[in-house]
């Protein structure tokens, strides 16, 4: 391992703590960061570890921790209000730039994990993607009394349901969470309507 390139990468990803998302934190004075989101996602998945049989759970945690790192350069894209037409291409370019500072063997591991997440061709990548889609529902339920990013951005229940349904086609624990979180969000007035 090259110490200098590792330190350089750590300095770069320090910016991850300040990459802002649409959701607010529970103190309502600032947006949630990508780093906070990734930690929350990884912890959520860790809580569900026993629910997933026959999967590489270490890979799930790795993907969850790096899936948004390229947003250091590409920025976060809100699926309801931002232009998403070039999102994947922008994130691929950002990942290439970000991971290029790593030693070759580590660079390849990170690139492969990120590509796997984008392609959604493994059970691990699909688990992370589905769980990732649940986090804004959790976040908005936590901040609903003082602030809802869905209400602020005028995102309606039907928009969220139409966007999210495709990620929860299969029966399983994540679909159960989706059903519960979506209904609770609707009942508690998290959405614009």
C-alpha cells in the first residue's frame, strides 16, 4: 500500500462530509451530507444482516460505503426535481477521477464495486440500491414535524410511489420496509399532497 496516495485519497474524501443532499438533518439547521447518508445506509443494512442468506454481506457494506463517493465531484442528484439524464455518465466520470489517485490494486476494487452498483447485476448491488431508496423516507419521517424535503420540493406521494415501486418488485424484507415506510409517510403528511 502506498501511504502517500492513501493519505491523499483520505484528504479528498473529507469533502464527502460536506456534500449536501436534499434531506435535512434532525436539527433542521443544515442538510444531511452524503457521508451521513452512507453511514445511515450501512448501519441499516447491518441491522438486516440476518435477513439476507447466501449473499456476500461484506460486499454489501463496501458498496453502501462507496456508492455515493463520486458525488464529491458529480454532486447529489434529486430524482424528483433535478435533471437525471446524464447522472450515470457524470458519476462514472467522477468515479474515474476520484479513484485514479488510489494505488492500482485498490483503484480496481473501488471501480469494480462502483460499476457493480451502477449495473445492478448482482444481488448485493440490488440490496444496496433498494435500501438506499428507503433512506429519504426514513429521513423525512425523522424531520417531518419541522421540515420535509418532499414538501419543500413539492414532491407528491404518487411521484414517490411511481419512482420507488420498481426497486421493490420482489417479496422480502426490503419490500416490507418500503410498504411500511411509504404508508407511514403518507399518513403523517410527509409528502406535498
